[in-house]
């Protein structure tokens, strides 16, 4: 049996999108269907870039884009993936509970951008990790990864 590498935890610095994607791929190697990863950070910090790197590691071959205007995207790969962007929602309190049901399933790994919108929402499922991205000048980013 092949042993999986340990997922990256703690604070990391990347110097461009390729390094951010590679770090995400390392985290993705430890994920299982049903896991939810919460990804926070200001606009333009690379949240979708991080998700793209994880998706590639999970076998997604097509385009991975921000679902800001559609709330969510589903991708098929070796492991099915959901990508949610809650930016346009004030909170989930007034939303239909079924809004996220097709994305947050036990068969999928789900990445949730702007997770602070979902605070207090019971339907997120098993949070496996929290990732916070921050600008550090030009293409440099700081990523704090905490396993749940």
C-alpha cells in the first residue's frame, strides 16, 4: 500500500500561481470524498488558483473558473469536485437550504470560497481544512493551512 504524503499545514509563501497550485495539489492528495475545504482571503488573493491546483490533483482536466455569478460549479475527475463561491450572498440564513445540497455531497470534495458567509450554517458537512490567502506583493502570496 502506498503511503500518501502529509498534507501541508502551517504558513507557506508562494511566488506565483504555479507555486500556489502546487501547494493546493499537496493538500488535495490527502482529501477524501465528503471533505469540505474552506478558503478565505481578499479579492484577487488566488482562491480560485488554489482550487484549480487542487482540482488538477483530483483528476479534473477541464477549465476551472470562479463560480462567482453561479454560486457553484461541479467538476468530474478521479474524485468529483464542487467549487462554491459565496461572495454574492450576504449570509445563508435567508437562503433555501437546498441551495448548496447538490454541491455538498458525501461523494464530492467541496471547496468553499468566502466561507464566512456560511457561519452558523449546519449543512456544510465535514470541514477537513481551512485555508487563508493573503497578498504579499506582486505575485507573492501567504497561505495559512489548518487541518480540522
